């Protein structure tokens, strides 16, 4: 429940402060690509499909999963263009 309340933003999962749940920034990190697999393991297949589709859309757009993708601007996260 905590994950869904604090970390989930649409089909994306963001970094948050572990003490108060505040979102740090609206950036999808490639390190969060494990979420769909974890969701399937716990039986949350519907959300896993949405998350995987969103990650795959980045793959199609950039030819791979970028290190950081700014969800507010729809562009690569500044400083992460080369990753």
C-alpha cells in the first residue's frame, strides 16, 4: 500500500524520501526497470503490464532504456544523455 501511495505515479515508479515519502524528482531511473517483474511475482499483473508498456515505449523511442527520463518534460534527464 505504501508503494502505491508514495512511489507510483501513473504507470511509473519514482524515487522518494524513505522518511517522509516525498518525491525527490519526476525522473524515471533505468534502475527501476525491475518493477514489472516484481509486480508479476506478487500477482499484480495488470499494473505490471502498464509499467512494462511504459518502459518499452522508452525503448522504442530511444533504442534502449535511458539512464534517466524526465516525466515532466518528456526528455532525457539533464546530464544522462550519454548513458
